[in-house]
C-alpha cells in the first residue's frame, strides 16, 4: 500500500490528526473572505456548510472543492446538522447580525469553538448572554474584530499603552453616521423552500414579509436584523480598539453625551472616548492616507492614528523611528484566524475573546441609547443597566425577545 506523505505530515503537510476541523454557518461575502483567510493555514480543514440559501451553500462547497481538489464539503440547510457532527471541532459563524449570539450559544452548547463575525450581539442583553455561555461551556471564542490582529493598529495601541504618548486622556473611534432604522421592504412572493428557507433565514428576529433584497446582503439598518442605529457597525472594531488602549476590556464608560457630530463616553478613570465620523488625519470616512475605520489615541505628550489603509500617523516621527509592521489591510483576517487556531490548540483566550467582545459591544449599545434619546445617560458597567432611567433601557439596546423556536 502506498500512503501519501500528506497523511503522515511529510513534505510540509499537516497530518489529519493535527488539523482543526471546521464547519461554516451562514457564509456570505464576508464569511467567504474569512474562510479564505482560514484556508491560508495548513492545519485548518473545512468539512461542512449550513446556510438556508441554496446558492450560498453551493458557492462555499465549490470553494472547498477548489481548495482541496476533492468533494469533501457537505451542505446543510440547518446549522444543527453541522453542530451535531462529532468530527467538527469549531465553526465559523458569519450569518446576519440577528443570528450571531443565538448561533454562538447553540455552538457552545454543542461543544464547538467559535469564530463569529461582528457585531456579535444585537443589544446589551445578548452581549452578556453570549459571554456567559462561552464561559460556562469553556469554549474558545474569537470575535471577528480582526483589527486587533492587524499590525498598524496594534502598533498604535502599543505606543499608547506603553506611555510614549504621555498620560492618555482621549481615545477616538471612527463610526458611521447614526441613523434611525429604515421602513420595512414591501412583501414579495416566497421562493421555493429548497432555494431559500425564509423562516430559518429570519431566525430569532421578529418575522417580516419576505423581500429578496434582504437576502442579498441588504438587511443592514432594518430593525430586528441590525443593531444600534449603525453605531456598532464600525464601532465594534474602533470602539473595541479604544477599549484595548484604555485598559477597559472588562468595563465601559459610565456616562455618555451626544451632540450634532459626536457621542462622548467617560470612563471611571476620566479617559474620554469620542465616537465620531470625521476629524481624523485626511478628514472624512475614507481618508486617502489612513483609510476607513480610523482611530486616534491622545496623551499629554503626543498622539497616534491608524486606519484600514495599512497606515499610521504620529505627532512626532521619532515615535515610530526604526519600527516596522506587516502591511495588511484592516479587513484582512489572516492573522486573526491564526490567533484563533492557536488558541483552539492551547485552550488559551484569543485576543478578541467573548469578554472583550461583551464590553466593547455594550459600550456601543449604551452610546446608541444616548444618541437615540439625544441626551446624557448614565450607565453602570457592573449591572449593565441605566440606573433609574427606564427610557434608556427601552430604546432597543437592552431587552430582546427571540422568536420561537429560535430561543436559547
């Protein structure tokens, strides 16, 4: 019998016994970008995809066949068919936002480790439920806030946390312009369930009439499908980085105020978190130098900025003299996937674990309450409530009722 060297881990290959086997849940355009990043790592093996859309199942299956040269990616409509497989170690969840927490809780209960795209939760309640489920079931969880693993952002964070900017006093997070939810789309005839299972697509969100545009990645900013009035879209990344710099990965600001251009949070230690659209180097959402999703960290002796265009800017060139970094775009998850795979093996906490995700997301949702109400709100990071402010707790950022049977 002739045994291929790859089976034995020879010639640079990873033996099957040392590979991490993974299934996908809801891999659309962003999910396929993440899958491609995982394909870069030889100890990763993709076995199955679950998606209520037939077209997307088949696209992912073809990608896997192209990668491995054989048909070894099974397709399912129901995610539980993936979660129930004993030969799958972990899952990549890249559904629409409405499913992220619920699917992650199901996966944790099934004993799977999880890489989940962001925003990972729809509101404060889900942020807490997700973290508690991951901790209870002792799973490895990586939020898809990959900018923590992109080196120009990481260098900016290092400069701020090392004291080279002096005493830190303000951190700035680029966000999209907040806006109220759109009116629901008009109803269209339901497609064949074999082509699209609409009930499973909607999942735990309130049921709405079918419209094909929702399923073509146009569900953003519709209530029930999308959280926090657009604040968590970029905020899940940029606020997350500011939390990292402010050493606030297990807390949030305690006050939020809103004006015409910014939402400003204040941490208990006095550091200010400013969430805004513009005012970064080069101005605008898409600075020609820094790119999208910009952040700025200010101390009493200098400042640093970073953005998606593989760039960094500093108040004094000496701050980065002799420093180099791998120039990956801000949306590139290759190194973030590597961190997750390493932690699946070591059982250590990934850089964007469930607790990090929890408080970064809660910060966005509390800020959304201030924006929606147009006034100052006070927030308690311990109880994760707005003390004596029922109006703030009922603007859509705190409570959440899942539609049966998609409950937890």
